[in-house]
């Protein structure tokens, strides 16, 4: 069900050195980088680390996380986007192909009620 997860780090270089070491023991490695954002996995990124997107938190605030759920096909990504809008979610990115990730990456991104970036993604070509 989960496709990938992203966390924010106070010191990305220190966190990356830590995850380089510990994930190697599990067969993981750096597989993609976008500037300071690093994706780990075995063949495709499933865990991401990146810099803090905001300053210190006030009591009751949470730091945004990114959660991506696997969709079986592009129609399911479209349905996810429509259901999110119907539930009142803010649309971050309409469903589309993201070729910078890979040629068949089709995803939609919305904000959940707590401000988290939630995505549905399909990795297979259209039928």
C-alpha cells in the first residue's frame, strides 16, 4: 500500500550519512538525488530525506510529511484526486506524468487535513 515516505531533516548531510550506513545493511542505497533531497531504495526510491521546509514549530503544529500510496493504474490515481477534492483537500498537483522521476510515473498530490502532502502514484504504463 505505501509507495514511498519522505522526512525532513535538520541537517540533511548528517542524516544522509546515517542512512547511507544503516540502509546499506538492509540492501538499500542512494538511488536518486534532486539537489539536497536524497531518495533511497533498492531499485527505485521508497524513502526520502530532505531539508526542513519551515522553521521551528509552535505547540500543536506538526512538520509536513510526504506519504505516497501505490495505485494499480492511472484511473485509480485520477479517482484518488477526485475523491480528495470532494473531501475538501487542497490540490498540490493534478494527476499527471512526472518524467523527471521516470517515464511511467503518474501521480496526484493533495494536502490532507493536517497539512501533509499525500500522493497516489502508478508506475506502470497506460493500458
